[in-house]
RNA sequence: GGGGUCGUGGUGCAGCUUGGUUAGCACAUCGGCCUGUCAAGCCGAAGGUCGCGGGUUCGAGUCCCGUCGGCCCCGCCA
C-alpha cells in the first residue's frame, strides 16, 4: 500500500505540482456529469479532489461509485485552482488535487445523519451512533481542545513542582455527600467498594505523607441525577498543597487559568480575579455562582416599602423577609404574555409570584401603584436606577429564597435578552461560605463543602452559640455563571476535625470507623494543607464554547444515566451474580418494566 | 421522587385543537441529464408497525389511561 503523504488539512499552493497520496472519508460529492468534485475529510481538514476524464478516463468513469463516508485513498497531483474558483472559506481552498487513481479502503452504508457541523439530528440518535457523531469536525475540535487543556495543565503544574499521583478507584464508601457508585467484592462477599466521589481523603493523606504538591486529572463518580452540566462520571483537575493559605491556592489556580486561556484562546485573563463573599454574591446576584458578564444587580428595597399599605410588603418586612428586585432596562414594552412567562418561571421554581412595574415618563404603570406613595416610588426609582422605559421586577419573601429566585430570573433574562457579550470570560472567587447548612430532613447540620473543611479562624466561640454562622475556609472559582472549581483549607489538627464532626453529629466512634485512617494520620505530623478541584468537563465546555458537557465528553450518558451506544447499564449473567453472592429482587416485574429487551431489539 | 416538553419514511418537521377518502413537506437515498462545483443544479422514483401496550368509538397519527425513551428544570449533586 502506497503511504499517505499528506493529511486532508495541510496542502497549500506551496505544494503545487506535488504528487500526493491522501487518505480519508468522502465528505460530499458534486457530480457534474463529466466532472466530479469530492470533498475528502480527515480530522485535520478537508481537501477538494477533482475527477476529470481529461486526466484519467478510467478513474473518472468509476468515481461515480464514491459515496459519503466511503474511506478512500487518492493519488494525484496538487494544482492551484483556476481563476475565480478559489474558496476562501476552506483552509485548503486555494488548491485541489486532480485524481490519477483511487482505491476504496472501505464502503459505508448511508449514515443515519450527515457528518456535518450543526447537524440536525436528535441527541438520542447521535448517542446511539456516537462513532459517527464523534467523526463530525465540531466534536473532533472539542476533543482536541480537551486534549490541549490537559497538556497545558500537566505542563503548568509540573513547572510549579506538582507531582501527578494516581489514587484508587476502588475505595471504601464514606458517608456524607453524594450517593456512591458501589462495586461488589467477590473475595469479600457481601462487602462493597465505592467509586470515588473525589480523591479527597487520598490527597490529604498524600499531604500528610509529605508530598507537598499533588495534582491529578482524575475521574470521579456520583450517583445523582443529571443535568446539562452534570454527568455520573466526570473529570476533575485535583490539586492539593501543603503549608498554604487561601491566597497560595488562588495564585496557582489563577496562574493555571491564565495559562490555559492564553495558550488555547489567546486571551489574557486579568489577575488577580475579583473576590466576592458568599453573602455579597447572594445579595447582589442571587447566586453563589454569579455571572459577571452583565450587570442587572439585585436591589433590596425593603426599607423603602416597609411601611407601605401593601400587606404583602409590610408583613414580609415584619417577618424579617425582604422585598428586592431587578431593573430590566428598556423593557417596559413587555407584553402581557412575556410578563406572565416570567411569573410562571418563578412559580415553577417554587416562588409565590412576581410584581411588575413599567416605568413611564409620567410615573409607574403597575398593579401595586395604588399602595405606594409617590416618595416610595421615587426612592425605588433612585435605588434601582430606573428611567422611563424600564421594567422593574419585584419579589417579596424570605431573604435567601427571594435572592435565589431573582438570581435565577437574572440569569434567564441575561440569556433571553442577549445581555451577554460573545467571547467574554469573567472569572471570580466566591469566599466565606458558611461551614454548615441545616438539613431539615436529617434534623442536623451537614457540611456545605465537605467535612474536612477548616472553619475560619476566630469563629471558635460560635461552635457553641451559633454553628450556622461559622464561616468556612472554602472558596469556589466561578466563571460565567458556572462553578468551575471549588476547594478549601483543610483541618490538619485532630482536635479541630473532631469538633467539626461533633457539629455534624458524627460521634467519635463513627468517625473512627469511617475516617479512622485520616484521623490517625492527623495525629502523626500532618502539615497545614489545602487545595482545589476543577470541574474539567465544565472548563473544557466553556473553552469550546459549548453549552452541554456531553459535547466535550467522548462517550457521555443520557439524563437517565444510560449509554445508548452500548446499552449500559445491562443485566449480567446469573453466574456473575452468584460469584459475588448477590441476588436481585425482580424489580422489572414488580415495576412492570421491560425496557432493556425492547431497546435491544432496535 | 416531582414538573415541563418532545417521540410520525433514513433524518428534521407538519398533520393532533375539531377522530373520517390515498398521512404532507424538506433533506438524504436510488435512477436519468449536466465540465467548475464547494448547501451544486434540473427531471423522475422508491421509501411509513405514526415509540410501545391497553381503552373509548362503526372508525384513532388525532381522544383517554399506562409505559418506555430523548431533552430542560426542581429536589438531589459534601
């Protein structure tokens, strides 16, 4: 077999008159009867091949058999395209290859969807034929971005003296946090490993072992429900450092981000990134992952309307709730339908309703106008910076809930109203998270970040008086409304760690049973340490300009955690279960389900 | 666990509100014509268990119930 001399993406007019051999897929065919054009594609690009009877009568005559996705090898000569025929849209558009001969390396049936960008196929179909989906230039580009990102991460962190160390995928199941994926043990029947939700305990152990700076690009597993930005198995850039405070971790994370954006997008991220406290983020943007690409900040008008005749306002303030709102600039022309749409959006999120005011030159147009004094409306206009033509959106209720509702509304409006600039990246740190949050269901405090997070220094007196007010030495890195990284300074002191467990109602015995190895480690000279973990898929998604992480993962699962290509999960042989000492109650009959068989029939 | 939305030739959609001849359109496919296309063009043809199951009805793509699957969201995700 004659060897490939060039890829389909590299020929330019410099190679004019070169004899070349190209291999690739037939991308498209334009048959003019006595002249055939074929676009030939590989991962590197597309090159136009011409079949002309004047060049080789026999080759031209048989070339009509070539169909999309046939794998072919073409031998021919590079030539500059005739005047006016250069295609500036194509990287190789100034040349074409005039075919002397070709061979078909493999034929292809008509594909279920065309192998093109912006394909009009359902995700269901794309997942079932993922090998075809991945052949599309769009996804190939995403996989390249993903690869490059990992190379930059390894290079950058290695340059900062980090060691890449692998940690086990088979570990013990630990309480707290997400639901574990379990792996039954054959040798220890009735016992299970868990797949790691993150290598948290291992990386702390590595710090105790004196490795100083660790990183790993590592798969993590969480058996929770999926979202556009959540998969059951996902990848983290996991980082841990000894003898550090928050600022040291920030510096590394910022340096890494800077490097990635520079190398990949040729963009200079300004450092240091702005820092917001959790409270500020919530009170200004209604979210602990604020999108800073646009303004429309939330304004609290509680004080202004506390004494109003509108019962909803006055009782809300009396019950220590708030009235707050957004100013949607220049949208006083919103129709009834659009306003109802916003109201329904909030109702769906569990809100009680939204109040609107259209600001006109002669005052407000609003259902609540009659309850408010002129002075109140003026003050609201002032604080919300409203002008005639604006639409004010107000919500009343419990502080946290109201802020969150406005935050959701804000991000929805930011997208719907195109308030977000193209190619804009606005990272920030969110800090001073609460250490704990109260879980009504379990009637106890649970760790907001994770149970190894260090409480803020100087918060010790709150342990007794008001645990909910303790701040954590935790931080999130937020980019364009996505949490792209999160971490904390850990407890390296045994006593402090036990105090936190105490707050979490994990008694000494249970702590010893579940985390004994780490707790023991803390007693043998654990250095102060802390770290951070990046959501690698999310980061690549943002870098690739995608809005679903499924487009930057080669083989993702659907929102019901199925793999449509290989039909997993699937039943296993009785023999396999027997070896594991596992018996299955017949849930399929009980639930009237038989989907596995139906799907296999396709 | 809950809410929303979608499922119709290979693909993307229309038809469903108000049940009634032969399920319509575009792209792809197949055949023919065509020497400069790059979303090629023109002419013609073939291609449908309307996701699956049940019910109502003389009659169901259309109405009802259930179920499976895709996507989005709430809960959940330390």
